[in-house]
C-alpha cells in the first residue's frame, strides 16, 4: 500500500544565511606587546613575497609564515 503525502500550500523555508565574517580577522596569536596582526596585513605581505619570488606557485605556506614572522617582529 502506498503512503499518501500531504502537500501544504506554503513553500518550505530557505535555510538561514550564514553570518558574514568580520572585515578584518586577526591572526590567532598576538604580539608580546598585546597588539594583533590582521589577516589582511599578512595576506598582503605574503602576496608581495609571492610576487618577489617571480610568481612561483607551491610556496604559499612559506610566504604566509614569513609574512607573519615579519609583521610580528616589526610590531614588537
């Protein structure tokens, strides 16, 4: 025996949209003096290192780590 399914007149509700992340994320660790480094700052410097290296792919993690280290040492 087949089951009958009732259809309601209302359309199902759409899933809630995820909240928009803040414009500037901060890197998890702060400097010794308490100031934090923004995600955007690290991204911009890492991109500059990528360009200086001649747009060679495959070293993004090195660029990111180097940028974090450079910004932390500069801020302290």
